[in-house]
RNA sequence: GCUCCGAUAGUGUAGCACGGCCAAUCAUGUCAGACUCUCACUCUGACGACUGGGGUUCAAAUCCCCAUCGGAGCACCA
C-alpha cells in the first residue's frame, strides 16, 4: 500500500487523527488576527488562552498576529503602566512574538476621524440625554430629540465636545443603529464619552477628553489592522451586531468571528483583577506572581513550562460552552516534561529530630534521578530529621528504611529514637516495610511557597546549586528553586 | 422584562454543518494491580457520558419542536 498509494495512507492517518484541539479556520487569502487585552493588570491564564490560540492559528496558517492594547478607559479599567511590558514578556515566554504592537491610546485621532465621517453620513449624533432618560426612551423603542438634529448641527456639537466645552456625563456620541431593534442591546449605543481624568501613559496624559468605548475603538482598529478573524469571549457576541452598523456606513467588510465561553478555574475560583489588586495592596498576596494567583507570572515562577500551558490551552479547543476546569490536566502535561529532567532531593517539612543508636557516621549516596544517573552525597552523623507526618504514624518496634541510607527500628517516639539494624535493602523489601526520606541535621533551611500555604523545613545540601531550576522534593512534589540567598526559597509546581 | 447563546463520563474534549461504520474518541481523574530504595515516573486493568420529553426517519448524539438547566448582553467597563 505504501508503494501503490502513499497519499491514501497519508489520508488515512489524517482521518484517524482529526484536529485534536483547534478546528481548522476558513480562510480567504491571508490571515490577520489580533489579541486585544486591556493592560489594567498582568496577563492571566485567561489571557494565555488568547495568546496561545491566536498565535497557534497565525503560526499554522502563516498569518499575522497583532497585539493591541485596548486602553481607552482611564478611569474604570485604568491601565497599569507596567502591564504593557508584562504582556509582551509573557507572550515571548509562551513562545510568541507578535508581529505588531498597537496601543489604542496612541491612535485616538484616527478614531476622531472616523467619528466625523460617520456624523457626515448621518450615522452618529451627539446626545445630551441623561443616562436614565435615554434608557427609558430606548426601552420603549423611542428616539430621543437629538437623534434627528441634523448632520450640520452634529458636526458643530462634536467639535464642541472635542474642544472640551462640556463636562463629563453631559454629552456622548451615539451610533445610529435601529432604535426599534428587537434586541435592546443594539439600539443606538454610545461610541464616545467625556473623561477628564488624564490617561496614565505620560505620552498621552490629558491630551484627550473624549474617549471611545470598546465597541467603537475595536471596530475601527479591526478594520485598520486588516483583521480577518476575531476570536473573543462570547460576552462580546453582541459587539458584532453593534459594530456592523459602523461597517455598513463605512462600506467595510466585517471579519469572521469565533467565540469562546467563560472559563472558571477550579483551583482559583473567581478572582477579578481589581480584587487581586486590592488584596496585593493590603498585603494579602506578595505580588502579582504570588503562587496563589492565576497570573502567567505566577505560573511561570512556579516552574510550569510554557509548552505545557500551550498544549493545555489548545486542547481546550474553541467552544461557546462555559467551562470550569481543574489545573490537574495542566499539571499532568507539565509533569511529562519535567519528570524526566528534574533532579531529586530530600526536603523534610515540619522536621523532627531522630537519634539513631549504633549508627556509624557515613556519607549517603543517593541518585540524582531514578533513571538518569548522577549521585548526590549526603554526610550524616548519628541524628537525622524526618517529617512529622511520618512520625505521627510510627510505632515503637517498627522497622523501616531511611531512603538511600540504612534500615532502622524505632525504639521511642518522644523523644524520637531508633537504632541501626543494617544496610540490606532486601530486609525491608521482604517485610514490605516503609521507606521514608530524611535530611541531615545541618541541612539547608528551606521554605516552599505553594498555592495552599507555606511549608518550612530542612533540605539536603546541593539544592542551592539548582537555582531557577525545577527539582523534585521526594515524596513532596516538584518545586522551582526561586532563591538561595538566605536559605532556600522554592515555589511549588505540583505533585 | 427584552434579546442572544450553549448543553457528550468527576473535569476538559472528539463525533454533530453531509443521520447508519457511535452499545460513542482522547486526555485527565478515581480505584485496583505490576514495577520501583519517593505517596513521583512507567505499565496493565477497571470505572464513567449523549440533560429530559415529543416528533421526522427503515435508522438520531447527530435533523425539528417543547421543556429544564447554565451563561451572556440590554453601561458614558473592557
């Protein structure tokens, strides 16, 4: 068959292995996609999905990827200056370098230009209605008095808006849609409002007092950027219907859209960016990379590999169903990468000292990795440290083995004492006795920061040589060695 | 209230646009066993789902209707 019809074989393989993660994209000509975050906080796991999926597609189809900062709200979702770079950093970490970076707050004049054109086409009008008044009219499918005030008047009023003639809340520019549209969400929506708070970016500052809302800014940008495909949350599904009015007035072609549902991560529950910001300020979290947070920076600091995160995100696929997922799958993915390369070490949490009678001081030789070779040497005297968890289940008379050291028999619980009873591992195997790990009494002070708290204890020497690497603390889990200055600080990866 | 979506095992997904090959895929999880000087890794096996009700049809996870449940929008937030 290989000889007769290799292409058939190929086809067979493809049929058997359909697109596991992302569905194929319908493309006419070229592909341009964008990832459009608001930099009001650092990238989260949710952002990672956007970065990964968009870049996966542009990579697959040789398209162009744009990162666009939708930072047009200086107040409610005020951008954070550091976050712009954080996004770029995290993109790189995830293996993606956007082909172009666009910052909306740099391009306000472009939006003004389109706004004016829309007014000239009688597709937008300046409205002075109070919010509640307009809502009441809208709910009854009734136009407000400003809707038909005429193009010339609108142009004048728009100029006045731009020249700061009005206060906040006093005037807005609305897009004329269909005031009787069956879906109230579509009726004459607001495109620009007045904000006098300066923008946090120094280069922008108080230059503008009229700011576009997302639906307007996004609509114009997607056209200017030549976006062919948009993937966004289904909470923005109405955006398309709203934005299409602009596209119709301007004679533009609307990009293809795809949506995904809301993601809830089991381990983190619902943490909003603003809530986290507050908690950090109050000192509840140590910072945006606190291991308890669902930010990319935190995940990275914990030693999750970007390839694992990518695969995890791609396997989620593209569904409009809301999903609530557990990170177990991500951890399993990461373990596959990390387990073959992570060196093993002993770390004893909540250590308890154990005295061993009849023991000769010696140097334990333990493998650095169960299958890759390499040896670590740990000198021991007549005392070792073991975990309180283990001690709590010990009984006097019980025989067990200190891993990679020798066999002992418990002679007392408090204080904890044991006696040396030989080095032969077979004895332990025959008795199916336990094997526990231990640490030398003069080991390193180790702190492990994990999503569910902090573990402190003692680790064997040598860990300090693994700075910035992921290792496995035997019978504990994987950790990334974060610092070794004053004792070791490790970030918990997963079990 | 008005307008949209969506619903496959504990979780996430494949299959659904062109009904039969689906007593339903893969991954993760859980349990049991093997291996192992780690409660890790690996291996083996088991567990486990088409939301419900009608209809169309020789045949429905796939098409239609209703119900239920879940989500979103109706902001001068993104």
